[in-house]
């Protein structure tokens, strides 16, 4: 499964691989006007209510998750948009949705 979306300043992508009892997901977020030395020390991304904090540098911020359990227990609803909010530099915030590619 693959989803993508963007806001005024950000692009995002989501990919997931599933088997009977495990889900591996990856999210990639890129600042559209990033330069080689772009750095945001106060950076946070909220993905469907789960917040990830860190430092954004070198063009892409990556979030990887893995979940094991009963078949289908970890999976976000397929074909549903994924809500993303990105906060940076302690003063900017943009929200957008990653929608399934057709």
C-alpha cells in the first residue's frame, strides 16, 4: 500500500507491507524548499494522533514502525486518508492528508 500528500511546505509519503501477523510501515516527509543545510531543531510530526519528535536535517524525516499481532490488528484502515500535522521552528504548523495512490 502506498499513500502520498502535501501541504504548502511539505510532501509526505507512506508505504506499508503486510503479512499474516506483521505490519512494517515507513513515512517520509520532505520540506519542499529544503537546501543542503536546512535544519529544524524543534520538529514534530503527528501521524493519526501519534507524535514523533526529533531534528529535521538533510532533506528527509523518516518514521518507521513495526507491529506484530493478530492478523489485521495493527493495520490502519485501508483506503482511508492518514492525517499528518507537522510543527517546526516552534512557530509553524501545517496539516494535510496522505491519500492512497490510485
